[in-house]
């Protein structure tokens, strides 16, 4: 005795959705075989009678088992065995074929494993449902990928628009500065030309007077030379001075040359050079695929934070505090200085990170090796095994190996960018403004991982997200400022 089939609700829901999109009974165009007066849509077809039935004739149709009913169909022969002309009732799992009872008992499928059509159909539907679910999952994953790519496309377009604005602003700034510098240089050339002309004119005037005096003396000498009275020649009062004249000896004739060199405006030249460096780095970044963005989860390492630094819960902000944090003294922790470094270090690639400082206060930002000292003056960022940008008393400096260099650029921004090109051995600092301005570039051969580092003497510093990066700047050295430590 076969088990009673259990209704599959999942399959039912799927099939209802499928059937809802199929034509209705009245749309099949199949009509009742027995309604001769007017066509009435059929609701079932009998395989034994090979006839289609409407609701009325279905009620009076024979209910015996040999009368197999199915959905309305005009091709009932396909539902019968082509050999025995009997209704297809079984499914041979070995040959994957629908068979009749004679095929099963006496035909070529005798002894094969068979199932009732309904059971085989249910099993196949379950497999199809699994396939359908997998296809739905793949379709959803594909849709998510499409959305992700569209988001990447949007961000790429926004990034390109930002780069266009930055480059346009740089070119406008460079043209303006070049125009201003051209006017200044031309004005300086004109001023020096006028000065030289005036100086030469005065010299010519003096030489003309001297020439007249010499001509007068020459005539006097000629007159004496033409005299026949020796007493007059020897007693002439002016001949003593005339005989003492030395040849070619007037300093005025040789010392009136203008040897001035126009130096231009050093600050204007430096700013133009800085803008051109920035533009060049943007172009190199575009050609090489722009800097790799440091993930937004770059975090401060609480195990290294000095006890006079408060670290925010998200591990992105360091704030100087007078209240001791009572952290355990370990070999990793900075002792005596308000410093902290990041958890992760970088050993390759072109990368960057950005910070925002408080409006006032003294601080340092930079990068250091993990082997840097954790106590003593050598542990301060910018001393041994570290590089930094420093703000102290409203002046800005860059520092490495204990040597200080003042940044000549006027800085009003509170946001800064630190760019690392590990293989090229370059660490650059920028102020984030429009357009971005490079402050300084350190060049070194890096031998260890580089960690982000913060020193907060006053105020706070927060780590921000990513951006672009550039290198290079003009600078001059100054002595270390006393009292910073």
C-alpha cells in the first residue's frame, strides 16, 4: 500500500506564482466535446474517452479508475503509451521515461524501478525548487554585485570630479602667481634699467666736463710748446700739475658699472614651485592608479598610549588630559610623553592618512618604527627612528633625527595629510586646503614597518579618512625651539 502523499506547501506557493502568470481555462481555446449547441470552455479532459468536459458534463462523467482526468488538452495521444495505447501512469527511474501498466508488467521496463507519476513529479518539483532557490540566490548576489559596481562607478565619478576641481584650481593658482611674478620681474627690470641709465648719464656728464678740462689743458700746453721764450715756459704756474698727471688712472672711468642681479621674489617662486610639485604628483598618481587608501579602521594602540593621553572609544582621537589614566607600565607604553602610535604598520605601497587638530594647542603628527624608544627624549616623534610635523606656539616645523626645519608656508588649516611611498622612501606632509599644499617631504630608506604616531601636548588630534597625496617643498633649517619638551 502506497503512503498517502503529503501536501508540499512550498511547492504549492511556487506553483501558484507560476500558474498565476499562465493563461486561464477560458484562454486555452479548448471547449467541451459534448456541448454541441454552443462552445463551452472545458475544465478537464478524459484520457480514456479522449474527450474534453465542461463543469456540467464532468459531474455526470464516470468516476471509475480507468477514466483518468487531466487538464484540458487537445493532444491527448501524448498522454498515452505509443506502444500499448494505454494511459501513462508510471515513471521508470532507470530509463527516465513515462510508461503504462503494460510497459511495466510485460514490456521493456519489466523489473525496473518505477514510481507513480505524481510521486515522481513531486520529487522532480522538489529538485526544481532547490534549483530555483539557488538561482534566486545567484540572481540576488548578481544584483548586489551590480549595485556595488554602480556605487563604485558613482564614487569614481565623484573622485574624478574632485580631481578635476583640484587640478583646475591648481592651474588657476599657478597662472595667477606666474602673472604676478611676471609683472614684478618686469617692473624690477624696468626699475633697474632706469637706475642704470641714470647712473650712466651722470657718469657721462662728469666725463664730458673732464673732457673739456683736458682739452683746455691741452691747448695751454700747445701754447707753451710754441713759445720761444724759455723763461716763460719754465715759470708757468700750471705746468707743474700738468707734468704730474698719470695715465689712465681715474676710478670714475672704471667703477661705474652696475653689477646688480635681480633676485625676484623668493616666496613667489617657492609657492609656484610648490604648486607645480603638487600638480606633478597628481599626474603621477593618476598614471599609477592613485594612492592606496588606508582602511577607515586604522586605530590607535591603547597599549602604547602615555598615561596623560585620553583615547576615545573608537580609538581614533587622542586628547591631552591632566588626569592620569592609570594604565599599567609596560615595555610598549610611552613613558613621560603624551604619545601614541597605531596598531598597524606599513611595509610597502603608497598610502596615506589624515588628521584634524584642535584650533589651539601644540602637537606632533608623523610616523615611526615600532622599535623606537618608549622613554626619554629619543622617544619623542621626530627624534630617533621617526619623522613628524610639529605645531608649536602657532609656528610649524618638520623634524627628523632631532633636527628641526621651520615650514615657511602660512598655515591656517586644521586638517593635514601624511603620505607614504614606502618603496620610493618618501614621507610627505600636506595641509588640506583648496588647492592642497605640500609642506615638506622627507627622503629615507625605510627598514621597518611605519606606524602612524601622535604627540598631543595640548588639545586633541583625530584620525580622519583617506584622500590624495603629493610630495616635495622648499624649506630652511632653524635651531630647535627650547621648551617644547
